[in-house]
C-alpha cells in the first residue's frame, strides 16, 4: 500500500522539470531512447551520489534490493549495470552541465543574503581557482596531465557572498588555469580574486578594460617601477601601497596602465605578500582582507572532495567522467536548495548523511528532522569542514 512519497521522491520534487527538459531537447538526449531516459539516468546517478555507491555493480545490487520502492520514487525499475554504463558513455554530459547552471542560479538567489561575508563593499566578489582530481593513466589515457599521471581539473568561480559556485568548467589536467579566464563573462564592477597562477597581464588588462577589478599576487620576478607611494599604517601589517608601472617591454605592452602594488605582512605566519590590483579606490587593508577571503574556495574544494562521489568513477571515458561530476554537482545543489526551501537548520554535511540512510522512507522531510533524534556526533566531527554550516 502506498502511503505518501518517499524522501527521494520529495527531494526530486524540487527538480525543475521544464528547465531540465529544455536541456535534454537542446542536445537530443532522448533520441532513440526506449526506456532509460535522461530523467531516469539523472535519478539513478543521484541515488548513487546520495547513498555513496562505489561501483556500477553496487548500484545495480542496491536498486534490485529496493525494487518494490523504486516506482514511487521516480525510477521505473531496477537498472542493470550495462544499461547504466551505456548511458554514462553515450548521454551528452552537456545536458547535466547546463542543468547545473539552472540550479546554480536558483541556489544563488536563496543564499544571497545568508553568508558570513563581513567586508563592507558594494561590489560582487568572486574567487577563481581550480582543483585537480587524480586519475589512473592506464584507465584514463585521454586525461593528459603529466608523463606518468592522468587527471581532470575543475575550474570554479565562487561567489564569496554565498559560497555557491557560479561557473564550473571541467577540463583535462594539462589545461593551464589561466586559460579559463577566456571562458568567463566578466561582470562590470565585480572583483575577481585569484592566486598568482592567473598572473597573465594581457588577460588582466582585458578585465580592466571591461570595467571590472582583479586582485592577485605578484611573482618574485615581477619587475616594476614605483610612480607614487601612499602612506600606510604599519601596525596593521601593511608595508607599502604604491602605484607602479611595469618595466619589461613585453609586460608594458600587455599592461600599459598604472597598477597598484600593496605589500603586507601576515602576523600569523610572518610571511610577506605582494598584491597587484587595478582598484585604486578601496583601502589597502581591505584589499588584503579580500584576498584572504579567497580561502573559501579552498575550503569548498576540500568539502566537495570529502562528500561528493568524484574520486571513484563509474566509467573511464571523458563523457562518463563528466556526467558523473556534473550530476554530483546537481545533487549537491538540489540538497542545498531543499535546505533553504524547507528552512532546515542542519548543515549540508548532516543532511547528506541522513538522506543516505532514509531515501526510501515514506515520511515528510521536515518530520524526518523534527521528530527524529539523529546523533551524528563522533570523535572526528571536529575535523569536518564547516564551510556550509549556514
């Protein structure tokens, strides 16, 4: 007897069908597909993500064991590993990449005012960086990285006001980080914070010409000539605040404008850092604090590597890897949206842990957290990242 919806079905009820169907139609995802549609593919892969399945055989066995509960959860029937493997190989990964962008827009709206970004600026602030996901070269020969090593890179532009990614690009490991600047739509007035791996003067000048700002670190061999110095309060750790011009011919050609150079001493580590920016209006100390806020993206990378299934892959082709990564991102975003829409106080980590055990229980999600006394505390909880404990 059917009594209510399963937790999994309730989660998928937040799934924007119209937008997903647009993505499927755009890439002919269901062309010549008889039974296992893109929607079912997404559901099965989301099930694998939320329940931490290790392999295709693991997914197949679990779905068979739960076959009596699948229909009312949006999965018509148990799926064989060969059918799922074929879908991972052949379904265009761009369907799920485009759908992730839809969910990102929804999540950003929900988390826009819920953040710990305490710096007093009106500009949007973004952190740009990449993380490397190591792969086996013999199994993933297409993922070029080093002579004896394979990898893919996830390039992420993170909104520092809500810790929600605004852009994610997946490439093989050989693609240099700075190339991703060519694929970002620059937002006038926004501040883009990057490490010195993105110090490409031609591309930075392009950001400047588009009316946006950048903050990055100077390399040790960056040759500049001081044009003007501003007074600084050295008790705050600042050492200098200068307007400088590049002296090397190629550098002057790529960035002919004046650029701001700020040197700061970190009191915690004793290290001295040199920052370059085209923003001459903000206080020098605020510039250093903005760069320090870039650490949020490092926490984001550590969080997703801990809690998303993006280390063990169900297929070895480029399409299969991209499908799994993008569906993992979509599942994470769906849970983040559910957290806000239902006003759940638990952290995303706790939500994922509870959902992994209760996906096929038939009770409202709110009751799942209000009437249950789940004790997830363990001796190692103090080591868990708290970036998303909002």
